[in-house]
């Protein structure tokens, strides 16, 4: 008798019906999160990673063709229109990238029975609540970016299938466009900085987001969680704790002085009304991560701990 063993890539996880070694499509691999996802998912399965040069997500036909060509079992969508203030004057483009593209990706994932992982934002909320926001709280975005991301979430949920939407906040890391790197640059250029102190949130690193996503997806592939579709859904995913932008800037400069020998500018705390921006922002952006912990046993570390890792990473890269 000849026993035939399936190839690893053909073996299915009992609970998710996904291959144990899935073909992975990472969309937006040049962004903060996409870069970390590409790094951490290496070895999980063959990866096709695309940036804006390979696909314009504002074009639905290109987006659909990309998935059909890549034939993935797992789609990680790290791409987004993230220019919050610019979105106020480019609402159609923001909607195309943040709502229409996830819809197309989710439709194609459903067609292929693939798992679709998508990210959204704390800016779907208006900030008026004093407690951390939970997934069942009613969204009420204050700006075009938040509205476009909410439309994306809703489209993905409507399509259904195997999907995970992770709402996160204040994303930063050692690369890309973010508050930490802007602070370090401004700190080199100026002696004094005024920073908003009445918007509170949870700074979350691209590294921790990628780690948590990886742990959850691996758990699903390994059949560690209850059968699909019970795990499909919307989850908040941020680092623990909370701080204002001013407090975050203080922490950044304190660590930058110690680890990078950077001079710390004098910081003045100001209110939102002292720093008008095209897009309004929520006062309280803090998200409760209880559903993520209950569903997957995953908890991201405190924002202070995560900051430490990013600062060390910047120091290591600058000393190369
Ligand atoms: N950044 C935050 O503070 C924050 C907060 C809450 C939630 N989130 C969410 O977290 C996720 C990851 O954010 P991130 O900070 O990693 O974003 P990011 O660094 O801005 O990266 C987004 C990527 O999407 C790409 N992209 C934009 N428009 C595109 C298009 N038309 N076609 C193809 N690619 C396009 C960008 O390419 P280019 O670089 O060429 O533009 C960029 O590489 C997003 O869903 C975002 O909405 C972010």
C-alpha cells in the first residue's frame, strides 16, 4: 500500500479550513505596519507583498486583478490613505482606498475562502466618552479619514466570510511617517515645541501590531480557536495604557536624551483649540482591548514598554 502525504501547503487546519502554510498576500508592504507584517510572516507561507507601484488601490479593477493573480489563502491589508488632514480635501480618494479597496479585497477573499485581515482606526469614534471605547459603541467619526475607514469596516463586515478587523490607534515605529519620528526631527530643529495635551490615546507600535496579528493568525491556522466563523469580527488592538500627545512627547524626549544623546526641547502643553487642524480629532481615543484578550488570549504590552523597543531599534540603526 502506498501512503500519499499531502504537501504542507495542501494540509488544512481543522477549524479554519485554511492551509497550514497559506499563500499570503500583503498589501501595502512599504507602510509602517506592512513592513513589520512582511518581516514577521516570513516562514508562515509563500508571500506576495505589494506596494503602491504594483497596485493602485484606488482602482477597483487593479485591486481585483491583483488578488486573482496572487491566489492567496490569507490577505493582510496594511495599506490605507492615512493622511488625516489631507483627507478633508480628498474625500473621494480616501473613500476609494479606505472603503472601496477593502470591499474588493473582502469580496475576493470570500470567493476564495481566504482569510482577510484588515485594520481600522480609533478615529471612527467622536471621543466624547470618558471610558475606553468598546467594539459595540456607536461610531461617529469627526473627520473624512474616520468616515472612510468606518465605511471600509462596514463593507468588510457586510461581505462576511473569514475576516478580522483590528481597530488600532496612534501607530508609530522605527520607520515611516509618525509622531515619534516627527518629534525627533523637530527636537533637532527647534528649542521649544508646543504639544496638544487634551487628546488622549494609546500609542501603538507597528511591531506590536504585527506580532499580535501573527499570533492570532497562527492560532487560527493551528485550530487553537473556536470554529470559524465565531472568530471572524471586529476587535480593538492597541498597546495598553493611555497618554496625551504631550505626555507621549515627554516620554519620547526623555528616552531620546538617554538612548540617543538627543537634546530635549522645552515642551509646552497646549489645548486642541490652540492648534487648529483641517481635520477634527477625538479627545478620548482610548480603546478597550478586552474582546481581543477574551477571544484570542492576546494582550499587547504597555505603550511605554513598546516605546522602549522602538527607541532601541532607532539607536541600533543609527549606530550601524
Ligand atoms: N498611522 C496611524 O496613526 C494609524 C492609526 C490608527 C489606525 N491606523 C491604520 O493602521 C493601518 C496601517 O497604518 P500605517 O500607519 O502602517 O499606514 P502607512 O504607514 O501610511 O502605510 C500605508 C501604506 O498604504 C499605501 N497606499 C496608500 N494609498 C495607496 C494606493 N492608492 N495604492 C496602494 N497603496 C497605497 C501607502 O503607500 P505610499 O507610502 O506610497 O503612500 C503606504 O505604504 C491602516 O489601516 C491605518 O488606517 C493607522
